[in-house]
């Protein structure tokens, strides 16, 4: 049950958003046990982001919340894939992309409460 929240400083067209959605859906498969089938995405464009004291270049900030992956397996590969995706789709250089990972220990989805302790 991953949730990826994307903030970018540039505008994103509908076509670009669909491409980001598709490619992030594939990239999440680099994290063991995760797939686009359960992926929740949020896109926010034209954010006022500043990096290194500047806001003239395109910038992206991603929060990736993942349930049940305390070992962080696949995170390096996902980070590299995200950098490539945002470079290709929005011309955001890899050095202007930041990914924050959050470990989810409990989650509610489909009307059900799911706690990591249930699987431990």
C-alpha cells in the first residue's frame, strides 16, 4: 500500500501527469511486494519550492510512504528510477529531486485496519 506524493515547481500537463503515473507505477515494483495495483498517487504542480537559495530551475520533492518495508529494500533502485523519470518527463535534473521515505506501520484501506504487527 504505497502512497507517493509529488510536488514540482513547474507546470504539469495532463499528458505528463499520465506518463508520470504510469512510470511511477512501474518504478514502485522495484520495492519488493509493491505494485501499481495498490499505489495511491498525488500530484501538485507549480509549487513554490526553493533549493540552494534559488527557485529558477525546476525542482521536485517526493514523499514515498510504504507499508511493511522496514528494511528499505528497493529504495535505492526506486530513487534512481524516479530521478530518471522526472528528468525525462519534466526536465528536472536528478540533483534537483529529493525523495523522503516514510515507513508506515499501520494503515487503513478498503474499510479495514491493517497493522504491521499482524504480520510480524
